[in-house]
C-alpha cells in the first residue's frame, strides 16, 4: 500500500500531469491518498514524480493517520461508532484490513478518500529535487512514515 503526498503546487504544470494528479485525487499541496501497489498506479506515480512523494506506509503510521486525520462526509472525524457500523472493533483492525487489501479505503461508505495534512514540522528539504538528490520528490520507500508523522504534529 502506497501513501502518496503532493508536495508542489499548480504553477507551470503540464496538462498531462495535471490530469494524472486529478486521477490520483491529489489536487492540493499536503494532501495524502492511499493507493494499492499495481502497475497502473506505479505508471501514474512515475508520470507525476516531479510533484509528489510516495512510499510504503506501515501499520502504526496508518493507525495514527486514521485516528487523527481520517474524515467522514461532513468533515466529521472517524469515530468508534462508525467503525462498529462497518464491522471493525478498532482502528488497528481497520488498518490491518486496508494493508491486507481486504478493504479498499476509498470504497468505504461515507469516507473521504484524502487526508489533509499540515506542512511538515521543520519544513521540506527541497521541493525541486528528488529524494536521491537530497530533496523531497519521488519514491522514498519506508521513509514516507517519518514525513507523515512530521506532517501530523499539532
């Protein structure tokens, strides 16, 4: 399961990349989406690599993300009542189901498919360079979890 975050804004973006970002539901800076690993998603990620960062999310980070930033329609937080209506006893159980692909997060009823995050505590390193060049763009493997935690601090 990939966690994908939009890092750069709209100015000067190629129309093909704009369309790809719309397909990924990344229309604003600091928005995060959860996407499955498959060749179609990976192709879209490669196309938009100059505007996003992504990596594999772990269970602990996903649980914290669901608790703090998960939202229902009407901008209400996800609560235990909602989880019990959908046959989950805890956030950990929901996170396990998402990571094991038993449940697709964006297909859950009344759930918003994006997570709105703050800018990272301490800022980005460089939003014009890739991770390999000591920047913030592109594929960052498990390091995405550290970035997500820095973006949820408050």
